[in-house]
C-alpha cells in the first residue's frame, strides 16, 4: 500500500481539546459527529492502541475485518474509512504525516507477554490492562467482552509473504500525527502503549497529544457531516448520558456480538492472505 502523507489545515489554536496523555497511560472520551480528532506522536515511534465505539450504541464498535475488506489493504492511512461491525463508517482518516498504521498486531496483554517473551513478563503493564482500567473507571457497562481487535496508530507491523506478523522498528517520528473526522458520535478508548519487550515504542514509551476541533472551525465543513453542537465531553471524560445508554441492551440487537458473523477467525485468516498481496 502506498502511504498517503497529508498535512492538516487545522490551526492548533482553535482546538477545543488539547491534552497530553502520559507514557503508558489509558484515556477515554467522546468525539462528536463532524468533529476532527488528532493523535500526535510527540517524541516518535510511540504505538497508540485505539478502539472506537458508537456512543449511542456501544455494541457497535470498530471492526478491523470490515475495514480491511472494504479498502482491500492491510494498513491504514489517509482516505481509510474506519468501519464498524455493522459495516457503518465511524471515522475517516483525513490527514496523516506518518503514512501507515497497523490494525493486525492487536493489544499487548499479560498472556501475550508471557507467550512471546518470558514467564516473568506476565505482570508487566499492558494495553489490555489499560483498556480494562479505563472501562472500569468510566463505569459505562463495557467490559473485557467488548474489546475487539484494535488499531495501533504509528506502529509498524509488516506482514511476510507467508502471512506472518513481525514487530519492527517504527516508521513514525517526533510530532507526526494522524487526524480523523467522525461520521458518528464515538467513544474513543486509548492505551498509550507501555510495551517494553519489542521495538513498537523504541523500548521507551513516551507521551502523546490528543486534539479535537469542531467542524465549524474548519474552512470547508464536510457536507455529509452536520456541525456538532458540543465538544469532547468533559475534556476526556466519558459522557454520562452515553454511559447510561451503554448499560441498556439495544432493541433488536443480539446479546453476543459474535452473532454478527464478522469475527470468524477462519474468515479473518483468509482475508489476511488475500489482502497481503495487495498491500
């Protein structure tokens, strides 16, 4: 896949949210439909594990499978539409100064650290722990069963001709960023990756910056997206109204997200083999 390096025209002085997330820490917040959301790699080569949920129905979430299938390529960059497990566009990448982002490598965890590295690595800080910690603090009804495959912004995970994944040195650099436009109200769940056992963070986790702009602050608001009335809820805190909605099952939705049929591991492996020849 050819990287599409695209700079943003947004003025940082107009951001309604400008927040630094410390190295190794989680973050959770709400981005409204039409808003622009930027993640900045402040010092370079810092992986940012990220998940998105429909803020009005959190059982709808980011789907790596559907996103890869729709674009016919394994990596994410400018123009990529991030699809949900209901095949809806959640966000679209509109600017990218890194050029390529991973959505195959998943999130590090106690279990993967043990299998990949050593038994004594089991208790090291991990992204899965960060995700669960953020969900527990938000008390929004989401739990470990609601953690699908995530995006790893700025992370370099090449796929070999045989379909294997490798964790390689990063291709990002200081102040590089990725920027997305929200096509619906989304809950953003981030783990600023604490991994120390592979080069995804250059063995040195560092801070990131998160920024949000209202659509009204752009020169040409997209016609298909309405201008939002509010900014990110409580500066990084999850909207209480959306938390209440998350506790209630949505009418007409199956209790188990796997019933949607898009998380079939056999289909997933077939898609990887098919798309690796196009990337």
